[in-house]
C-alpha cells in the first residue's frame, strides 16, 4: 500500500518537477520521514495547480460571458458553488481513505496528503477542460 501511495505521490508531483528540479523531496525517498515530505510536496503542488486552474477557468468564463452580465453571474455562481461542494466531497472521501489511521500519525498524514493530491489533480484536469473552445 505504501509503495502505491508513494508512486501516486511521485506521479502527482510530475508538474512540479519541471518547475523546481533542484528541490524535489520526492527524489530518492528512502524512509517514512522522506515519504511524508514527498506527500506534503505533492499535496502543495496539486493544490497550487488546482488554484491556478480555478483562476484560469474564471478568466475563460469572463472572456466567454463578460458581455452578458446575467450569464456571467449565473455561471460564476454555479462554478463557485460547485467548487465549494467539491472541496467538502474531497475532504469526506479522503477521510474514508485514511480510515482507520489515527489523526496526527505519519501514516495518516501521508495517506491524507496523497489522497488530497490525487483528487485535486483530477479536479484540476476537469476545471482545465471547462470553457475550452
């Protein structure tokens, strides 16, 4: 299971590797502390990409519907509501994934970080696909 999570963490951090090849804690992971550092890095990288894709989506929506304030407000409201609901769903799903690990343990933190990274990467791809012409 740990090797699967590590592989997932390495895959999800692929985009960050290109940006910061000199400092990637996912290189040469040999122990639990390094695995935890890698999972934190992967989570942060995925959450940063998610935020960037959400902002890019908002910019695309503004470009597509900016001339019609009613449509723009309608779709913007829907996107914000969907994102808020998605965050709650992600957190609930990841709570299931980490069960029965005890909160605060390395195993819990690694599993939670890896889950959030993987699910956030999927959401980023989805957000990136919306509003593409």
